[in-house]
């Protein structure tokens, strides 16, 4: 785990002992800190009995504490911990801030921080993949894989200083005050998580804070320059100069995309362009990244190629939990031979917004839409008359069965729900696993489940 003398004899309270909270507690204890910890679940508190004070920070006198550590899932806009800590002038922080404070005790290294509404998981995994293939030691953490404080710190290798590659959600950035990334990147910003922010502008401002924590000498990279990202980019040029604020060069890479089987679609072109700008800043050559990118296997549930059966491609894009995330997947499979639409789109779940959003721009490429879940009837209303055929299915299993029966060689069965999963599944991962299993049974595909597992393990 990551430890630091910066925490010795300091006092912290930890609210929530799930993965990141438990990892933070263990790292702080190993660093010599004094802790008060709490979780509503007895089983989560049990490992810390006798090692920490067990008490709810909301019922604790916080005078003299150096911080309250909470998980990103704690909604600071509504949870009383923020106001309670403020009464004692105690900061509310997360595990990424602990990592930032521990950096001085780590061996020489660099940090890459990547945020954005969509694409950040693929981009961080791709950066990590390129660095490792180039022989540069790297470690993946943040909003992906194992909590950063639980991981063994990097040691320099023949490839030079190690690189910590962090995926950062807006929630994590909200809980961070001192992370100065050598490279920070923003893929895009579209409306999301607005229940946690006072409007879209506040959500965008949360993303922008990643750059405000950076020194002006360090590099800022931007993917899409659609507003409000364009405005953030222009402010960063004023702050650090054009050479240190870069827009990813999509045009320079567009002709190469056909060689990247796991990185199709306009959104993945943007992800690759951001990744290339990042790794070149870290010393990776064009020859090295050109060799690495075609060998990237992608992440589970993100435009994941499940199998191809009798010429029909089955794609698991369960991570697409809003319409802006599904639109690039639709754009990745334009009309085929004879100008025929070839996408069999399985869509629905728990809607985050009303309407089709950017998906409306790609309806001409859809052969059949199969609507499922709580939002299924609404999607059916929106799509009927706009695409050749709509099948109301309710369950994903029924949709996969009907799509398999209707699709012909050259078609794509695309599971890109454009909705959250919580109407029928615990999370998007369980939903994607369900689709993968259905494809194996209904479409009789020989699915290499180890490929998905190894991709996930490499992201950890």
C-alpha cells in the first residue's frame, strides 16, 4: 500500500469503509495516523475494532482533526457531513487527496489525471497500455480498478520514472485540493450527475478544477472542444500558454483508425488522440504508440466485441448509461453495402433524461430498435416512425433473441442502453455480463470469457 510520513500522528475521521474507505484507513494506520472510523454495516467496521476509535463522525467533536475522508459516493450537496466538518474548519477529502499528500514520499514519478463525462475509462486504460508496451512503469487507479492507496507504489524501471495514471470523476475531484498532475486531460463534458450539482455549469466547473490544481508548466490536454470544454481550453491557454494547453489532434489519426479493432467510432478517435498527446508528453515515440494501439483489447462493457456469429457482430456497450454515451456507438457502425442500415439497437433501462439526445443524429443507421426496461415504452414512442422497425421487449433476453433471429450477415447487434441499469440490474457491469451470457446461449457464440476478464484485470 501507499504510506507517507505526512500522516504520522495526524488525526482523521473516515466515513464509509467500502473499498476506497477501507484502503484509506489501512494506509493511514500504516503511516502512523490516529483514526476514527464509521460505517453503517457491522461487517465493514469489524476489521478496525481495537485498532481505531469506532464512532460516527457526525456525532464526533472534530476539533483537532486533520480531515474527514469520505467516499466519492457521499453526496456533499445533501449529506450533513460537509456542514458538520465545516463547523470545526476540518476539510472533507477523499483518497485521491491522500495520494496527493503522499507523493513527496514516493520515488520519482509522474501523475496523469484524466476526467470527462464519457471516455475517461478507455483513455486511462489505453494510456496505461501504451506506457507498459513502451517499457515505462505505470499503475492504474482512481475511478477504475483497485483503490490507489491500496496499491504498491511504483519503482523506476529501465523505462524511466514510473507513471500513476488516474481516472478521476467529478466526485473525486470535489474531494481533492492539491493534486498537481504532470499531465491532466479532459475528454468531453455533457450533462450528467446533475442531481449532485447546481446545474450544468457547476458540473463543468467541477471538472475544470483538475486544471486549477495544476502548475502552469504542466500539460493540459483536451478532447472535444464543444462547449463548455472549449471555454475551459481557452482559459487554460491564457493561464499557461498555447504550448502547455493542447487540443488533441483527431485529424492526424483519423486515417489510422481502421487498424484499431477495439477502438472504433468517433468517440474512440477522440480517446486515442487524447492518449497520444499524453504519452508523447511522457516520452513515448510515434513508433511505440503506433505499435501499441492496435494491440489494445479494450475494456469490458465499453464497445466490447463479444463475438461474431454467421457474420453478425455482437457488441456489449453496457457502460453507455446516457444518450450521449450511446450516440458514438451508433456512429461507429454506419450503413453497410447497398446503403442498408445494419444496427440492431437494444436500448432502455432507467432513463437519465427524456429524449434521444445525440442518438437522434444516427437513427438512419438503425435497422431495428429493441426497447427494454422501465424506459422501454418511452424509447418506443420516440423511435416509432423514425426507424424502420421497433420491437417492444421489456427484458434484455427477449431483445437478444429477437435481434439474433432478425440480423443477417453484416449486421451489428448493439447493446448500448443509453440508460442507467438500476431498474433491473445492480450496475452496468452486471447488465453487461448478463448480455454477454445471453449472447453465448441464444446466439450460440463461443465466447472467450477470459478475454473480458483479462481486460478488466489489466485495468486494475
